[in-house]
C-alpha cells in the first residue's frame, strides 16, 4: 500500500466517522464543529480526485462561509435550548426507526448499483481511457474556458440569482421607516 | 527482488522525509520569528511611548521572550470547570494549523518553494479562512461571555474584510495571469521569460530590480496593495482593528480563558498570521524574492543579487519591513468602533477594490 492510498483511506474514514458522529451526537455545538472535520476531509477527497480547484472552493464556501454562518446562528441562540433539546425526551428505538429505514434502503440501492455496474461497458468510459489528467496539470485553465463558453448561460443565471440574494439581504437588513 | 523492493521503499521514505523536514524547518522558523517578533513588538511600543521596555533578562532584555516561553511551557493546563473541554483544547490547534498550512505554497526564492501549487493564491486565501472556525471554537468552548463576544466580533470582522482583500488580490492576479505564487514571483524580476513592462510601456526585463515589481508594472496596484494591507491588519485582529481583543472592554477577547502552552499556540498563530499576510502581500505586489537593485549599465546588480540565498534574504527583509509597519501602526493609531470598522470596509475599501479590479481588466486588454 502506497502512502497515497493510506492517506486516502485515512481521509475517507475520517469523513465517514465524523459524518456519522455529526448526526448521532447529542451535543449540537460539538456536532456542528465536527461537521467542519467532515467538510475538511471531503476537500481532501476532492484532491485525490485531481479536482484541486473544487477542493479549495469547498474550503472557501463551506468552511469559510456556510459553516461559519451556521455556527453564528448557534452561538446567537439560547444556550439552555441547546443543552436540553426537546427531541431527547422521546428517544428510543421507535424514534430512530424512520431514519434507520431510509438509510438502510439507500445503502441497499447504492450497493446494488455498485455490484451490477460494469464500468467497462460504457462507451464514454472506454473513449476517455487516454484522455486523463495528471496531478501536475493546470485544471483552472480548462475550468475558466469551459465556464466562459460551454456553461456561460448557467454561470450568468447563477450570478443573477446571487445578485438577487444580495439585494434581498441588504433590504432585510435595512432600518424600517418610522411610521 | 525483496531487497529491491526494500530499497525502493527506503527511497520513497526519503522522498517523504524531505517533506517532513521542510515542514519542521518552517515550523521552527515561525516559532523563532514569533519569539523575536514579540520582543520587537515590546521594544517598538516602548520606543513609541517613550519607555524602555523589557531590560532585565539578557542584554537590553533580548532574552525576555525566551524566559516567557519557558514559563509557559511549565504551566499546567487550566480548563474552566464549565468549559466544553474538547472544543477548548482543540481550538488553539486549529487556529495555529490553519495559519501554518498557509505557508505550504509561499515561495522563498528561485526554486525554493515547499509546494508549487497551480492554485497557490486561492489555496492560501482558503486555508486562512479556516482560522475563523478555530476562533469561534475558542469563544464557545471557553464558556465565558467575553470570549464569546470577542469571537463573534472577530469573525464578523474577518469575514467582512476578506472581501476587499480578495478583490485586491484578484486585481494583482489579473496582471500576473497565474495563480501559482512561484510564477507570480518569477514574473516580477530578471528571471522572467516574458517581457516585463515598467508602468506598461518600458520593457525592464533585462534591468529588473524594483522597477519590475507588480506595483510598478501597473501603478494602480499600489492602491490595491494599500487595500490589501489594511484588510490584512483586520484579518490579524491587530490595532486599529483589534475590537475582538479590546482590552478595555473584553478583557482579552476570545483567548481570555487560555493559559500556558495553549495560550502560546494562539499567540504563535497570531504572529505567524502577521508574517503570512505580509509575505503573501510581498509575493503578490512587492516582487516576492526578487532583488530591489536594478541592473545599471555594466553594473549587473540585479543579476548578482538574484539566487537562492539572496531570495531568502530579500523576501525575509521585505516581510520584516512590512511587519515593522504593522507594529508601528498598532502603537500609533487608536482603535476603530464597530460601525466605523464596517463602514470603512463596505463603503470605502470594497468599492475601491472593485475599481482596481476594473482598471486591471482594462490594463490587461489595452496595455499589456
């Protein structure tokens, strides 16, 4: 086993275990901080998929943005509410049953797809055999060119959506006029 | 065959050992820097306030910070009874690591760079933003109202100031046309493979020196650098942007409850952050490891003063200069209020940064 493989398995295990703990921990604040670990190891997995730009973007958007916002929401809420969540009163097997059922069924679907799938049979996979990335390749040039040509319309639509969200947020944060 | 495999394994190990050695070297550099920066900070503040500063330990107090760190190493870990113990212990590690990881892509000289990533600029920008998670962790974990308020203030400030800083960085990247920090540094000196134009018209590729730095290649980057510098002060939580630690209001902000080695790690994180932001700015705007001296006629000063050791010398002295300015500002300017802080960020720095980005675009199209 090479060091790369070892690192891959360590990172994957961290991602899986921390994600499991995020949903099962009773302490909300700890689980939200653990979510940081999940997102961070996801970024590590993106690096192994040679998607370095996506990995760094994951850090900027999820860790630097979304996660910080979520923590802010937690920290500004009532501490007593966090320590004694109402949900913990009705614990027991029945309470967890729907969640467990859904996840087991989903795991079954994933396993079935994995077992039945023969990656070699698809034409597009066979065609792309020679067309692979190397770790030293500069991916941002391809990304930039593709965003500005092939995916220009979605890109612009997303930017208009973000602008709308910005204007909405600014409007909500404004002082109301005194009547 | 087995022997061959073994030899290959040793070679591969060797390969990784260099990585570990480089990381250790960077860590020890950062630690030593922090020690002496604390000493320098105390001496600078003393000079500005017409005092003597530390004078007892060693000649002119030069061993004062060594004595301080020895004291901190011996102290017991004090954890407040009501604190969240895991978060409280993890926070200093995250704060320091996020800054320390940023050093991975910063170039120190021609061919001296720990890891030349294609997206180095973006990587540094991203990894540094992880620090705010550590600060929030410290603020919550301490279970102290001053810590929590300090953490909230700190993160609100860091997140806001990331915007003008990011846009100022983009305007420099638009001139350099690459996100690889080492390539950005190469393009600002005599080693560049393309033409380097002083103010956009005079090709100074053979002359080098300060004439080929980014701020002199495109003069509007001087404004961008000033914006970046102000924002970097805010990201380091240093005066005049130190409301997260405002001593007169919040005791000392998010690290009120910390003591001993954990406090030392937070402090180490802060001083490495100063070095990191200064070095990042130097690479992007002020020529990185390139020499200050230009070639004048037969006097090839730039060629003589370009090399691995010269590179380290130049970048370290430039960064020390910038860190010195950071200290000077801290002991000169009063603290900004929250509303002044936010209006400076959103009403002055952000529009100016966008303006710089616009000029960079036009510059790229029309002049280069």
